């Protein structure tokens, strides 16, 4: 069983994206859950963005339906000389 749902992973990814944006536009710190990040922590925030983006991608792939098979019919066209 997954440690978190797709929705939880998407929410966490969005929090870290918001943290990065807030710090980049001039605020010097941002809090996610119980942790406060400062401008110097941008590297860590970007690591977490990469982690959560990969988790979202993985969970989306797990939730994707299996392969879809379609039956097609080839109609022959008359051959003209």
C-alpha cells in the first residue's frame, strides 16, 4: 500500500512550489507543515519539488488504466488496372 495518495502527493508538491515562489519573489521565509525554510534553503526546496513531482508521476502511472486494445477491420479496395 502506498504511503500517501495521489491527492496528498499533489498537495505536497503544490506546497513546495508555493514555498519556492514565495521565497523567490522576495519573502525570506516560508513554512510547510512544521518546517520553516529560508532563502538559503532553496536547494532543499527544489529537492523536495523533484521528489514530489516524481511521486505524483509514479502514482498517476499506478492509477492509469491498463492498455487499451482496439479491434480494427481492414477493408480491401478493388484493384484497378
